[in-house]
């Protein structure tokens, strides 16, 4: 099958899960061409598996100090470039378009009447799962940023809906062999300013914080360990740590739950997906959430015990089988099988 695969490049989580599915699809003999958008090519890391790929401008979200800036997001929107990319995209012979919340491929599928499949956490929201109140505009944007005909939605729990478990990197299935360091905490707050994170953690000297995000070069300052981006280094710290403090995205909390790490989420202000994730995390009893970098909440959370690993299934195997069967209306059967393995 010839597949055009769109990846939203603004978040490392999109790249992480799409990397796993693209690798699996290629191993099954599918011809996969990848479009990445939302970030400049020089800012994209570890994307070799996507070859052959193209990077396009697309659409991106602008944030400042942990809050989504709608005005700046609209200011940076280039509709002329977006439509030009869509119209010039060569889709000859394409059997299926898969979009991981990527608007160029989503719009191309609709305009050129090519079957489309949404892959990712955002495609769980059309189902009955926890969702924050938000505004009409926020809910509309979430549902219509990059829609598709068929939804391979992902979530930490099935909520009795036809959605899949999270996509876990292959390397984390052997993580039980790694010894956990009780005082080690992984911190990933890319929407916060680094000086604010430092102040937030400074008084908790009994713990070793490994901080990723807006870090240019690796350095250490007492118990604060600043680390620049490295997928391998990040996963190694994730496997060793006892807990994770992060924004309320989807991939990292899913990986932490798979490994049995305790979680403290700080959702991005004004972003309904992250607000909903924080709500779902608390409702499920899987972790805690805070509305700001709250030292009192952190102090209480640090005293909590660890949790049991959830050991999610190899989700991309089930999604790849579903894609290959061609009977895309049979989604519930494959989603149920993935959760049955998880159980």
C-alpha cells in the first residue's frame, strides 16, 4: 500500500509515536512517504526513520510562560503558504493518507478525496472520554485542526470506547531490567521558562532533578541537572527515575504509566487537550495535576509512593494490522484486542 503520512512537528510526542508506526508500516512492506510540518527542519531531531520525508511550514502554536498565545498563533498563520503546499503536493498513486494531527495531509485527503486516517491522542476526543469545559473555539480547533475519516485515537485508558492504548517506544519494553533511583525525578516542562523551573525546584535539595526542555547545553548545579535534547538520554533518565513532572501532553505520561512512574502534570494554560489530559489523569487516579508551578503541590507529590506499571500493549502492531486489512470500519475489534493484551 502507498501511504502518505503527515506528522505534526511542533511536539516531540507526535514525532515519537509516528516514528514507531512508520517503522512498523515499512517493516510490513508498505511504501511510506512522510510530510513533517510546524517546525523548521534544523529544529527536528532524530527523524531519519522518516526517509523519504519533506518538511513544510504548515501551522504551529505559539506559547509563552506556560500559556497558549492565540493572537501570536494567528499572527504567524500563513494561509497562502498552507494552501500552496496542499495544492502542490503530489499524491499520485496514494492509497491512504495518515495524519498525526498534521493539517496539510488532512486537508489534502479531503480536497483530493483520498481515504484518510487520524493517528494520535487527539483522535480519541470524538469519543466519550474526559474533556475540559474550554471555549467553543478551543473545542472546535481540537476537533477540526486535522480531521480524518477514520480515527485511531490513543488514550491511557479505553473508557469503554474504540480507542487504542498509548504507543510505547520499543526500548521501554525492557525497562524492568533498569534499577530505579528513588530520589531521581525527571522534569520536562518545555512551555515554561527555565528560570521559573529553577526557582520551582530550588528548595527541594533532597532530590535529584533531571531537567529537559529549553536547555541549550548540559550542565549541573548541585541537585539540578540540566540536559539538552537526546532521545536516548531522555529515555535512560525516564527508566531510572521514580517520578515525572511534566506538562499534560500525552506521550510522556503514557510512557511513565507504562513504566510505573508517579506523575505530576502542569497543563498548558488555554490548551484544551492538556487541560483534558490533566482532568483524565486525576479522574483515573493515575497522578496529580497543578495549575501553576506550585511548590506546595510538588512537596506533597514527592512524598507519594510509586505506582504499579500498566504494561501497555505494542499498540502499533494492532494499528498496522488494522490498516493492512483494509476493513477500516472494524476498528473496535483491533482496539479491543490491544487492550486485551494490556490486561
